[in-house]
């Protein structure tokens, strides 16, 4: 039985359908599954935290490769299926929780996980991709890497070099914490039901050392977010309107850096944002 047949069998057996409110689409492409496992570099030493396992398509392969799999699933219907499928696996832990509300430090302590053994794998719903990735990064979950499948347009933004065309506020945040890399484009025909857009698998390898030195990390991210909240405005207006500093002060800093007072945030490198943050 191939993956598509197995997925249709499970859908029929449990009389379920994809929950649109949770952004569910069931993966039926075996090659994509293999590529995700390979990109995550899963070994018998690893504890994998899988976010949104759904029917368990990825889970079954992860259980074969990893020391332990901790699956976090919100949908009660999927919980029942996952319990049925994997209850006999001694290396499987299932949590019926909202990943955005999880205390990862507490989870890691309770599960007695060695910090250098964690890898995160997820097929993320499009509507919640950014909040989940930002939670993992901002809370400094001690993972070696995060391998996720996201909407292709979002993947472009997550893996862009700060200052490139696709740049968004999250681009700088991801680049600060990770070395992002594209793995493969996944056509919409790889899912049941087929979404309207293509997806892409990306790998975020956590940096051991940040690419820039900061006096105040929180301030740095405040400045970046403020400059992109009012993207069409100049950096001076965006930061001044957010109450971060006066127009005069920001203008003074830009001039000292040899930058135009009409420059926009999207045109700055991560090093330039760091310099502005440190000077403020």
C-alpha cells in the first residue's frame, strides 16, 4: 500500500476530513517524506519534537529513525488516530496541546531530554507558520535544527538574505538565530485535499554564535518590527511613529552611518540594523 492509498484508507476508516480551520492538508508524497527526514539528519541519538503530526505520515518514519518522538497535536480526531497507530511504540510520546501555549523548557525537563539531541520537524499550517517559528526562536528552544514545510511564498521570506526583495521582519529574526536553507519545492498535488498554492521544505540550522553583536537584543528586534509595520514609510518615520526615538535622533544616526534619511527598513542589512540598535 503506497502513501496515497494508506492516507485514503485512514480517512475512510476514521470517517474524517481535513479541518480547514486548522489548515490541514494530508501529505501523500513518499519522496517528500524521505527528503524531510534526510534534511533533518535524524539519527538514533536524536529526540524529535514533531509539531502537527496529523495522521502520522511523517511520524511513522521518524519513529524508525529517532531515539524518541514527541508529537504535539491539537486536533482531538487526530489524537485518536495517532494513539491507535503508535501506542505500541515505546519511543513515542503524544501531547494533545496547542504548541503556541507550550512551555518548552518545562517539556524538555519533564521528558529528561539532553539539549544537544533535539531536532524539530513540522508540516505547519499556513496561517500559523510565523507565530510558531518565532516562538521556537525567541524562546531559544535548544534544537540543533528546525525542518519545516511551509507555503512557498513564506519559505522565500524565511530563507532570504536580509535586504533582498522578499525580505520581511521575520527574515532578519530567522537570519539572526539560524542558517536557513531551502530543501525542495512541494507541489500542491502532493496533498489531500490539494491546497491552492505550492509548499516548500526548508531547514533552519540554529547558529552557535549570532552574526552580529548587540547591546540589547530586545531593542534590536523592536526596531526591526517597527520598521516593517509601516513598510511604505521611511525608517525615520516608522521608528518615530512607533515611539522608539525622535526623528532628529534617528536622522543623526543615519547620517553618521552614511545612509540616506529617506532609506526604508527593507533596504538595510542586518549589520546596519544592529548598528542603529546599538547607537540607540
